[in-house]
């Protein structure tokens, strides 16, 4: 019998503004809301045959301020110097190939994030459904050695007689449950499953409240099957949602 398993990974970029009641010059109506608005004499892009100028005239206290231990670029035009938001996945297909019962297999890829927004970022993940074959057989998400793994909490998975599919993550900005001394380095979670009853919500797997440059984490995808597993080509999709916060 052959058990062939592959995962297809996709990335989604979303944008999130963290609202605060302390922002100055909040302007709103039934149709709009402007945060941190600035009323200027003039602003925009101007050009002629000999020059091109982008300006903001009338902004209070704009400019570069620096001292030992800090640097502040005040003014809208300094926003171009912020670290751009980027999210990359090193491999978009995880192909386990042929599996054998009671022989766990682990494959990895890397997630890398840069985020210049003052609120940091977060990366969330979920699967479209458990690993499934064309004949609707499933390799279900792992429950763990002690039956306490789900999509929200990582726990130990080290035994070759514990079956299913799950993931571990190591590196920068990861949740604390993946470094719990009671299970590290064998701390695994399920991916959230929206087809479950009740549906499971995407879960945060990387996050920071600060500006980051090239934060990197390694995701380990683990699968183990029993001798009772139906043969087939099993597949699902794992979706990562990267969200900058400002």
C-alpha cells in the first residue's frame, strides 16, 4: 500500500490599524474617519521640466531629531524610510512522499517577516481541512501523547504510536507554548480547521508588538500513520495570514 502526502502552502497579506482613543486630531463622520490628521497650508507633489518636489507645508515640528540612544524622523515624508512590510515562505509545497506506518516524518520550511509599523505584526495560520484523499479518507490532526493537543495549545508528541498530523515552530516571536519545558522540543499543535464543528479560528503563530527586521521562524510539519490507514494520496492546504499593525 502507498500513502503519499503533500501540503500546499499559501500566504495572505492583510492590513490592520490598531485604533487608540489617545490619537490627536481624530476626524470622523458617517462616511469616513481620519486618524492623526494634519491640517496644512499645502501638500502634494509638484513638478516642472527641471524639478520634482514632494512637500508638506505647515506641519508643526517636522524634521530629524536625534540624541544618544534615539532618533526621531517627524513628519509624513519620513514614512518612506520605515522598514517595508514583507512576508516570505521558503517552500510553498511540502511533499512527504511515500509513508510507512509507525515511522513519523518531519519536513520544514521557514517564515520570514519584516514590519516597520509601530504596532508590530502577527502571522496567523489555519488549514482548509484535515489531510484528505480523493476517496474521502482522512489523516486526522494529532491529539498528542496525552490527548491534550488542539489548535490553541501545543503539547508533547514524541511517541511513534501517536498518529496524525501537526506542526511545531521554533525561532523568533513564537508563542510560549512551543517552548514549554514540559514538552520542548516535541511541542506540537494542530492547525485550526474551519470545517470542524464548531469551526476553529485561525491562530497566531508569530507576533511582535515592536518593529522587526527579518524575524525568522522554522515550521516543522509532522505526520505519522498507523497500519490501519487507508492507502491513498492525501493532501490539504495550509494558509498563513500576515498582518502588519500600525
